[in-house]
C-alpha cells in the first residue's frame, strides 16, 4: 500500500473572488494561503491562468507568481498553468526568466495548451492568430531553448531567461500532453480537479512511454485534487456546496463569484445536475479527517502519483486554512 507520507502536497489557487468581496481581498487571501501552505511544508503553490471570468482574479499569472514568491520564503511558486495559445513563447520566457532571477530555485513554469477562456477572449489576447495542433509542441520546444543555455550563432535571446533553466511542466486533462511530456522527459500534472475521466489512462501512458531527459531522469506526476476537509463529514459536505455552486455555474455557463455555502444544496438540484457535478468532481476528497485520509490513500494507491496538488474552494478563508491543516495532518500520520 502506498504510504501517504511519501506523497508531496502542493496547492493550486484560482484566486477566487468571493461574493461580497473584492479583487484586492482575493489577492490578499491568496498570499495568506500561500504563507500557510508554506508553514505546513507544502512543496509548491501554483496559480492558474483564466480570463474573462468574474469570479477568478488570476489572469495576470506571472505577476501573481512574483507577488506570492515575494511574500513567502522557500516554497516553490509557479503557473498551473500558463496557457500557451495566449502568449508568444519569448514573452513567457522573459517573464519567468525574470522571476527566476528574482527568486532563484523557486519558480516553476507549468504550461497548458488550452486557451483557458472563450474564443472571443482568446482573439483579444492574441488577435488573429490561428492555432494548429503542432503549435503547442513547437512552442514548448522554443521555451526550452529560450530558458536553456546560450546557443552558438545569431538568434533571439530571452534576457532575462537564458540559462535560468526554469523547470517546465506540462499540464493536461487528455492524453495529448501526457504523450508529449513522456516524449520530452518532462514532469506532468493531470487536471483531475476538473476533468478526471482520463486520469488513469493519461498517467499510464505518461509513465510507460517516458524517456529520460536532462531535466528529469524518471517520470514525475502530479494529480490535481479537489479537497474540502472539516472536523466532520457533515460540515465538509456543507462547505463543499460553495464548490458545487461554482461547478454548476461552469457547466451551465453562468459563472459567478464564489458563493457562500448552502445547506442541502445538492438535494435541491435535478438528478442530471447532481450527476454532472459528480462527474466533474469524481476525484474530489470531501469529508472529516478519517474520510479525507481514506480518500487520499485510495487516490495515491490508484494513481501512484508523486504529488497531490490540492484545489480548495471554501468560502470562509480561515476554514480553507483549516482544510489544509487537516490534509497535512492525515498525510503525516
């Protein structure tokens, strides 16, 4: 049986703007949460790039990475991820190269191949650029070159960026990035926090086809895990209703700010809505300490992941920190 003590814990933050709150408050909560995660011994704290969403304040991801890194001491900080269709590789290399010079040995560059938004917003970000399937592998290779050692002869140089060797991670919710990460010998993070259906298939593909590289000698996999922990199962289920409301908004196209919990929320929904939320959150771990421990143990056993990246959408910030405390305690027990 996999020992939870061997699983590293990290956190992915969408920087949710709460109903009745402000963006400034959401940013302050993110820094407070990162400091708490660091005090618990978490390995890394990543920020996710999303655009044109009223309830998420992490659109300027590189700026936030710098803010969090500057307000913490040793925890790794990075992107989970930068959505490459929205950016020229040189711009990404210069931004993360700068961060790497400011916070040596602490910056991660997670890359995704989805735009992380709607098509109209994607056009606003990159104007008239037309995407092809080969763009993402080509852009990843360009970033590896720009962040790597100097090349002989003339060419474009990322400055800052060159020779920083910022670790590149590939993120995904399908088999495409798993295959690419295996071919390039890169670490891989699967987004089971919102798309768990292909979790095991993607991890198997990644591990079976992995080729060692200068960056990584053997496969290294992170699994995104929705987490709602509380002293009792009943309280955890109540707090999780904020997440259920967020997921229902995503599925119905009615995105809102993070809502306060609602008693018996799932019971008020149509069975099809409950089923859709359940599919979205199939990898979620929700409950009191015993249930959380069992859930994380089962996920560790079935995935053989090296690291869990927790996504914890709880309306009250102190209860969010308490949820992280419970997860850290059950993994250390």
